[in-house]
C-alpha cells in the first residue's frame, strides 16, 4: 500500500508540474491594419 501511495503522489506531482509548465494560448486578435491617408480619403466618400 505504501508503494501505491508513493506512486500516486509522484503521479500527482508530475501532473501539477506539467500543468504549470504549459503556457496559456494567446487569444488576442492581431492588430488591425492601419490605413494610410490616401486610402482613408478615397474610402470615405
């Protein structure tokens, strides 16, 4: 039983370590395309 407890504890430790090691996914949208003066003047008629 002691071996099982140690194995379970080691497994939980490895899972927690792996969860902390992964980086969160970046879900921010890319920056919008900046319009130059000519495009702004032509597009806003």
